[in-house]
């Protein structure tokens, strides 16, 4: 029997909602996303973080609560010393800012979001000594310092 893969995101409930469509288009442009599926994946991720925080708030499980908060602090989504209430206030922008594509653009390694995406998919970006070719990769705070342009292709960007 073949195991079928489950989607890692939820699509919008309403097919045609002008306000939602406009908001999605703004996010696509602002963060250089190529399709709405990328946005829906991040929305589902944020939704799952909030859902987990609500469950932990009800059960008062200290170890899982600390684990969730530490995970989000490592990602750079919330600050050190945050509480469970801060997890509930996470916005879509907070997680989208941690994507590799956005960080490459913000660090000035690329002049546009689309150029950042192209550099990543072509394998010109390294985190430490590891090439990363996934624009949606969520970069942790530690990894952000070791993010660099591959020296073998540096001449392509400078010209």
C-alpha cells in the first residue's frame, strides 16, 4: 500500500473574497512569493503555533510551553523572555521576515526580492558551509550570522 502525502497547508474557505485576495496580492509582492500556496503554508504554520499556544494555555503544561517558546525564540519570531500570550500575537509578517529569501534581500546580498529568490534557487547562497536552495527556508537567529554568498559566484553579482 502506498502512503499518500498530506497537504501541509489549508486553502481559504471562501473562493472569492476581495479583501483576502487583495491582502494576499500585497504579501506576494512585498515578500517576493511566486504563488499563493507559499503564503498559505506560512498562514497554516502561524495558525498551528497559535493553536498549540491555546492548547498549552488550557492544559498548563510547562515543559511543552517552554519548548514552543524556545523554538520561536530560536527562529527569531518572538523575543527572549516572552510568554505564551506573545505566541498568540504572532503575525504572518513575523514569520515571513524569517524566510531565507527575505533575509538575503534585507542583508543587501540581492537588490530585489526576485533576485534574492533566483540566487537561492540557483545555489548561490550558503548558510555556514551548506548550500541552501529553498527560498522558504526559515532561518534561525544563529544561522543568520553565517549566511553568505558563495565565493565561487561572487563575481556574477558584482558585475
